[in-house]
C-alpha cells in the first residue's frame, strides 16, 4: 500500500502499549487466565481417572477371591471402599455415587472354578460418565487372563486358560502411560490463546467507538491497515507471554516432554496468534459495543474448544462437526503443538497444520480491513 | 470549483435512515476567514462539519475542502485539517503529554517533541503534563483537545463548539489566538452557541432543521432578516409583555431585565399594533435588531415551514 506509514503504525503501537500498561485488570487477566486454565485442565480434569471407588460383595472367602480383589486393586484403577452385606446395600452405594463399581462374587465361585465350570463374576459399573469407566473396564478384562496363574499349579494346572493362537501386541506410542496432561496441556496453549487473543482485540477496537475516541482517530490520516496492525502487534507480544507461561508450566510442573524443537513451536505460534487477533479485529468492525464484542468472541470460542479436538477426540465427531472443526485454526494448532511436543514433528511434518492457519489469518485480516469503516456512518 | 474558497460545498444532504438531518447546504469559506456556524441543538452543525472533513459520506451533494474532493480525497483532507470534535475524544487513560505526542506521531511531525513542549507551555500545562487526561476538568479537556487539533499547524481548523464550558478568560484568549491565526492565513470554521463569539466571526451561517437560513457578515444577516425592533423601558414590563404577546403582528417579546425587545417583520403592522401601548410609564425606542433576535426569529419561521412541509 503506497500510503502505508511505519511512523503512524508505531504511533498506534506505542499508544496501545501505554493503554495496556494502565489497564491493570486486563493485564491481570492475561496472566491469570493461562494459570487458571492450567490448574483446571492440568490438575482437576483427568480423563483417565484411577483409584475409583469399588464395593465388593463377596459370599465366598477363598485364596482365589482374595487374589482377584488384590489384583484388581493392583491395576490402580480400583479401590475397594466398602464391603456391603446385601445386594440392596450394594445397589444403594452405586445409586448414591459412593461406589462406581460393585463386584459380586457368588458363594460357590471357588468350588465351581476348581471343578472347571467357568463360574461368573459380576462387575456392575456406573457408566453415567462413560469416559471415566472405560479404562478401568479394559484393565479388569485383561485380569481374567492370568490372575490365577500362580494358584493354578500342580493338580490344578489343567485349569489354566489356553493361550490364543496368536498375540496382538498393543504399543501405546507417544504417551504410553496415557497421561491426560500430555494431551491437554499442549492443547491448552491453543485454547488460552484463542480465548484471550480474540476478545482482547475485539475489545480494544470497540472501546474506541464506545469512548468516542474513534471520531478523532478517524479524523487523523491513519489508514485502516495501520490501525489494525497497530492494534494487533502489541498483543502478539502478549500472546507470546502466555505461550511461554504455559510452556514453562508444561515443562517444569507437568513434565511434558518436548520431543521436537521449541523454537519451531514458537515460530509456528505466530500465525496462530495473529489469526486470532485478526478475528478479534474482524468482530470489532461488526460489534457496536464492548458487550457485543464479548458475545461474538464467545461465539467463536465455543466451537473452537468443542470441535477442535481439544474436548472430544476429533475423529469421534460426526462428519459435519469435523467439517466445522476443519475451518477453525485451533484444530490445526492443536495437532501441530501435540505433534511437535509429543511426537517430535519437524517443520515438514508440521507444515500441513501451519498453512491452514496462515490462510485463515490472511482471510480474517482481509475481511477486517475491508469492513473497517473509515467514516462514522 | 473555485480556488479562492477553502471550503466550497454544494447541496450537501445527509440522511440517517429516512430522516434527513442536513438538507441542501451550501457553504463557501474564504481563505483566512473566521466563519461562524450557528444553529439550535440538533440542527445539523456537527453532521455538516463531519461531512466537510470526510468523516461522513454525504447522501448527495458535492464539494471541495482545501481543493480536495470531500468524497474522494478524504485522506488528503484529514492530513491538512485540524478537527476538534464536539465530544471529548482524547484518550483518558493517556497522560496529557502522551496524548499530544500520539497526535504528533500520527500526523508524522518530525519535530513533534518541540511542538508538544510549545503547546504545553502555551496551555500552561507543562507542570501537569504527566497527569492522566481523564482527571482533567471539563474546560481543561476542551482546551487540551483544541491544542491537539492545532498541533500539526493545519491550514484549516474545523472546531465544533471549542469553547463550550470554557471560562471567559480562556475563551477570550482562544479568540485572540484564532484571530492571530487568521492574519497568518489560517481559516477557521467554528460552531458555537455564544452570541458574543458569533460577533467575533468575519462571516457566519445559521442552520436550523438541517437547512441554512442565513449566511453572510453580521450586518448583512441582520439587514436581510428585515426585522424591526422596539426597545421598551419602564415599570411592570412583564404585564406589558403578556399583553403584547397576544398581538399577531408581534413575533417576539423578550424581557431583558429592565428592557423589553419587541420584534416584528412587518414594520407598518408592528407600528400599528404597539400604538395603544406607547404611553406612560413606558418609553419606546426603535433600534437595530440584535443577532440573537434575528436567529430566534429565523428559527421560529423555519419551524413553521418545517411543519408545513412535513404535514
Ligand atoms: N449517527 C447518527 N444516526 C442517526 N441520527 C443522527 C446521527 N448523528 C446525528 N444524528 C441526528 O442528526 C441531527 C443533527 O445532529 P447534529 O449532531 O449534527 O446537531 P448539532 O447541530 O451539532 O447539535 P448540537 O448543537 O446539539 O451539537 C440530530 O437530530 C441527531 O439526532
Ligand atoms: Mg453538534
């Protein structure tokens, strides 16, 4: 653009920085939001919970049942909290959330086992929260294969299960211990940036309109692109501040491995930060006041957090939801950060997730500049 | 377009929705002139000024400002015009100095630090330069905004009620400065509600209900209005005023302390109407109508026309 002036751009950047410095509340939010989310998502939310409360109603006390219960606890998914005496009591524990599992051991379990009658154990599961129980159920299934192996020796060895004709070896890669934080904390970088960056620029622009300063800003020769970049650039620095805060916490608190290059991650974060800021600018051209700007930001934030693969597995979503998700920059950023941090992706690996973000950014900025009103109409 | 006019607009119209708030306004302002822009609240002064400096697109009409087309060359106009908004529009969370420096940078002034220092000295705000602008009193905010509008030494100043809420001494200082600028060839278009300020303008325009009702020098405006005015003095003027207001030939009766202004358009009819009251204890004298009388009379007539057209 031939009339573009760096000096005017700097004027706006400096002004924006001073205002940011004076606005303590916003500044506190910029730091507090990542920390709060880290604590919430990093510590409080766990999609692979362990030591779930279990009630055992056993009518059979033998070496086999004792062994089974101990092995169950050893999987670390189960914790026996109660030994109800009756079926009614056991059901009540489930109903009132005091137990998530009830294990029923029938009275002649051991006898039937020795006689080779393949007796049944009943594990009743509260699957209200399907995700919470899934891993525990899987762990209990594995148990049946060999839990009694060392008791079934000598005369009883004929009871040992015959091995299946082939072995399926499952290799959990990148996050073998299925630690939730490994998945969540890298994703959190994107979520926090989406949440704060969009809203912060949307507010910065509408504030000018609301306070009446827009009239004199428009009366100056500042060009739309200068005003927009002037509003975006200071917050890029803020975005990086948040990025470093979360990366630091990821590394020092959650011990997330950094398999790939952190430098690459920081570079690739730039288009993502800019994309979100541009969305904020775009919103501000449509919003009449700060309240509307906030609402529009939330409107953007919700699908981002729900459909990007942060909350729910991306490939588990219906096709239409995946399509929406594929428009959102957060979707690509999540894949990229997880790829770089957990899988050691290189630039070539990450590029398919970087260019859609750049494209999104250019479109958002373009729409923003186009819609930016140079008059008060 | 004629080059000796700094502002030259024809038939400017502006509608918001289906409400036309500026109707076919023509304005010609010469170089170095101080041009007053008057009119009641909501008459369209701010809207017209905004159209002149490219902040609003006219619904129809055309014009030039500083030789630039007001529709196509808004960018050039913005660079060379100093516009002071009616509403305070500096950043309240910036200090006084920061606000002026921002203006200096945005207008790409090379020596903006010196200019800001000079402006602060002139204002007498150098000691408070690091105070947040939002904490200034109303009058000081306006004076600061004015200094901001003049910082880049524009050739044309568009000032929207620059002295509203400003104390008399500062107002006088402001007008002296405007006249000094005028001598240096700088043009000013200034809107105001104060009659004493209107009288310090070289020429003025009066707008009501979006239409220009009068333009010209003060004597011209008064002469063209064709008003006859009688000044009455004496006792018990309120009672007389009430009696006079009943008479159709009398347009305005205004009490000014110990005087009564009686105004009418038709000189003969007025003379007939007041004849019965020209006796003791009142003394009657014919005088030249004042600007204020003219304006009030103009608005009264415009209002009648306005409602005639509407209904
Ligand atoms: N953006 C807008 N949308 C709708 N109506 C508007 C807008 N701006 C101004 N108006 C209307 O246009 C009319 C003229 O307003 P304007 O501000 O030009 O008056 P003014 O002469 O400056 O009045 P004042 O002396 O009170 O400042 C008013 O009736 C106002 O309500
Ligand atoms: Mg106004």
